[in-house]
C-alpha cells in the first residue's frame, strides 16, 4: 500500500485514554523530597501548590491508562488528531534510502504540542473550583497554550515570561494578552524571589528556573490560585502520550514500525509523549526502536549533567527532584531554542536514560540545527521551531548515515512546533551572526558544587 504524504486519523480514532508509562516501568524514579525535611513529599505537601487531580496523576504508578475526560477530548478536537507526515521531499533532497516520518504537533495557534497538557491542566483546575493559575514560560509556547486553555475554560492566568525571550519575541506577549493572560517579564519586582535575583544579578536575561520561582511564589500568595507547569512533571508527560499513541495508530495502518524514534528534549515532555507507545514495547521486553534524545550543546542536561537531587527552580522553593541536572543555579547562555533551556530533565526521562531504555543522547550546535531547519523549511514547506529543529538535525544525520550504509531504516521524529515567532533567530542565522556558547567543564563543576546535599 502506498503511504500518503499525510496520514490523518479520524476523530473516532483519537486515543480515549492517556498512557501512564510508569505502570510499565519495573523501577520508579526516586520520589520528590520535601526541601525542609528531606522526606518524600506526600500528596498533602503538594496540595497548596498543585491541583489535586494532577497530583493524583503525578503519583499514580499503577494504572496503565487514564481516561481522557470528554471535555478535554472536545478541546482536543479543535486541533487533534494531528497528522503523521511522510517527508518524501526531504528524503529526495537527501537522496537517502531511509523513510522519514514526522508527527506534526504545530498545527494550532500556540504553535506547539504544549496545548495537549494545557487543556488537561486547566480542565482539572476548573473542576476543582480554582479561579486563577500562574505559570512560567520560556520561549512562549507554553504560556500561549495555557492562555488558550484558560480562555476556553474561563480561568484567570498570570504568566512569568523569561526576560530574554520576552525581548526576542514581543509578539508572544501580545498573543497571550489576546487570550486574556497577564504577562510579566521575569525576573520581576513583583515577587520576593524576583527582587532577590535582580539584586544579585541586575542584568540577567532570566531563566526558566527564575520564572518558576516567581510563578510559585505568586500562586501561594494569591487566593484560590494554583501553579501549573508545562513540562518535566510525570503528569505532563502522560498528557503528551497522545502524540505517541496517535503516531503508532497511524503508522500501524501502513505496517510501519520505526527503527529509530527521535525527539528534542527540553524538560522532556514531547520526547516522553512521542516515545511512549513504543517504549511500552521495550519495557515489556519486545522488539523496540532505538530512542534518541536531542538537546542543545549550550544546555546539555542529559549529556553532561549529573543524575542527582536538585531543585526545579533557581529560588530553591520546589521539592527536590532526582533528575539529570546542570544545577538549579546554572544560567544557560541565551540561545535561540528557549524551550530547551531548562537546567534539569523530566525524572521519568532521566530514569529511562539512566537505566539504558533511552539509547542515545546527542547535543547539537545551534548553526548545525539551523542548517537543518532551513533545509527542512525549503523542501517540506513547514517553518520549524528551533526546538523542533534539533530533532530534524538528528533525523537528517540518521538518514545520511543510511545513505552511507545503504540501509533503508524507518525514522520517526517529533516536529513539535512552528517557528513563526523565531524570526530573530532565523535572521541571525542568515546574517551569519549566530554563535553558540558551550559551557566549560569548570563552569559545570562550579554549578554541581552547589547541588543540595541529600543523604
Ligand atoms: C517547549 C517546547 C519544546 C521542549 O519542551 P519538552 O517539554 O522537552 O517537550 C520543544 N519544542 C517546542 C516547539 C516547544 O514549545
């Protein structure tokens, strides 16, 4: 059977349940620790900050599938199912025997996969009677997605946007405001932690870690308010499992089982979601693809980080999380893939990598990433987000390797979003002014030395 350019599913084929990968993991990642007591966090510890049903999902290690409520499925119908695209034009341009497929999550106004979890998180907040949410956003995609979901479910939203991104992408703020959100550049003088960070480092361009601290502080001080996070946490990865479940249904129709699955990794949510359905095979001891995570050389949490307990934020107010981390105080250089600039990595992805279930991590340099982004845009038409272009880079490299060996591998990667708001980055690439900053071993060691001591 000929494979079409785009494999679309019907709405009826959309998954009715999320897949909870932890139910298939023989060993769980270490629990969150309470920063004051050093003891594992209980549900009660988390209730003041997070919505209750999301905490239950976060701590659930037994149910393989969790039903997606009808209200969320109705929201999903606005932009899902998303297509799996056969990259015929890219294959031709590369003259490779490999077949390349990508799952395209950018066909919605937020321009990324983040809407999958935003829809779910706001729904549960609303159901609990929460009237106000706070969050952080790096590149702006999460803030936009959450603004859309908050507008749909009628919940107030305050977004702390990393200052460097706010300057690079002013229109992200306008979109969020269009959907009714209040957007504050971080670090700001609206929180204690923001004022402290500014005092110590007045010229900082901010980081996700700072913005998280500000958003949590505000959520705790605001009545009937909770904090939500767009990546890293287990429940976010679970919401993103719709990506992998749909991809597998689509490819199964044509008898395609990928040899390689590639995803970019910032906090790990799209990667976790994309690989989920195939990782289930691996965890159950069956034949499985090779899994590759891709990150920027400037923020190499998986490839050069330590697997250790660390704070999720710069202000050190979150629970301690066991993950690959560059240190919560690490300020990555302001590269152009804002969504990949987090100091840590999802605990589930960290555990899977640590235990050898994720086969490989590649750290890529910005210009090589934009070489791939530009080629992709020219031949496939879609203008990719810089974050997504990390996965494109490695998909191209894998396809070129097939050309050398003559192997006709099936490659699947995640095209997580579009890059319309990243024209400053594309312009700098075209002008030849794009550079990259790779942290030295000394810098990383200095950051590791400040990791919290955990017995
Ligand atoms: C946020 C974002 C990412 C990275 O986040 P993950 O949680 O690692 O998936 C990747 N691509 C796009 C387009 C994003 O918006």
